[in-house]
C-alpha cells in the first residue's frame, strides 16, 4: 500500500511533529484540530521549523516549498478523513480516543487505515469502536517526531498483516526504525521509562537530592542525554501523570502509582516547558 494523503488528528506537540515529518517526506497532510487557535498556531510553528531547517541547510528551497504546500489544515473531521491513513494524536485518554475512533470510522473511506499514536493504551479497545478492526493499529512516534528515530508498532488481535506491513513500510519511508511491540500497557519504552521518571520524582520529594542534582546524577552516572525530571518537563507533567495512571490501572500494580508531588504540580498547572514551570523554571 502506497499512501498519498495522510490525516493527522490533533494539532498538539505530537500531532504537529508528525504532520511536519510527513510533509517533509512528500505526503499530502490533512492536519485537523477542533480548536481553531491551536490549529493556526500549530501550522505556524510547523512552517517556522521548516524555515529554520532550510536556513541551516537541511532542506533545499524546493524541499521547503514542497513541504509547505503539502500541509493542509482543516477543522472538519469529515474533510480531514478523506485520506488513505488517519493517524490519531489526541491526549492519552482511552474514552476520548475510543469516541474519536468511532467518528473516524464513520467518516473515513472503507479502505482507509486507522492508526493511533498512543504510547501504550489498548489497541483492541480502539479497534472495537470501529467496524474495521483489521485496519486499526498502534503507530507510536516519539517527541519530537521529525528527530526521534524510533516508532513502536502495536497490532491488536484483529490487525491484519496487510495493515501491519503498510504501517511498517511507511515508518521506514519516513527514515524511522520501526519495532514490533505487543498490545501491552505502555508498550516497551513507556513501560520502562515512566516508572524511572516517577522514581526520580519520589527521590526529589523525599529529599534524596535537588532536582538539578538528580538529573545531573543520571546524565553523568548513567549516560542519559537528558535527566528524568527535565524529560518529564519536556513531555509535559500532565501527560506524564496520564501515562502513569494508565499503567497503574491497566497493569493493576501500585508500583506505577504517581508520586503525590507530580499530582500537586499538575493540579497547580505547573506542567513543564509548555507552561514555563515544572520541576524547573523556563523563561
């Protein structure tokens, strides 16, 4: 299956990055968000990032113009879903995603594939919201999608070989390394990564070391490129909390229970880089 037009639903950080990546590789992209302001800001940010890449010599003028013209923004779900593949990139909330998949199923052509950028929610639940379970799959990009080389591909019980092969091929076309993961909570990366982040938050809450020194310890002592607290700020503390809550719920283990310090920060609106304050301050 050779995709030509791909819809990306959700114009937040992940949706924006996925749309940019697809446009850079020559796919027509329908970027959709129900919030017109978010959609405008996302499109402007994508164009700014493309311009920046061109200025640094990473894109030719022809490549820049091609990517810019490939990106289309739409608010209508029915208009967005006139595509060969629809990639959902809305927040990590299972009911939200299930409702959206039901809407996509009604709006998209019968031969379209449906992918979720979920980082570890149940693909079978999403597929069950549709009448095309064999064409539903997980395709998890990492932030920022244009730069991070990994894509986790998770198939549900009904996902066909043709669906898996089509998405696997697309990931390679985008210059990514796809890995196959089971439809298990958190897949591979988040199942390992977020408990580590949570433990770093507990270490901070219990006074083991300062935030700066906890991150310094993991960078210098474990060769991590970015400390766990700075990474949580980058991901977003609200998203971090959503992922931990999902792991605790779906794996039925309190070892994934989010640290109260994290819950407090989210309740106060201290969500990391996007709000200017999380475990560190950004100005």
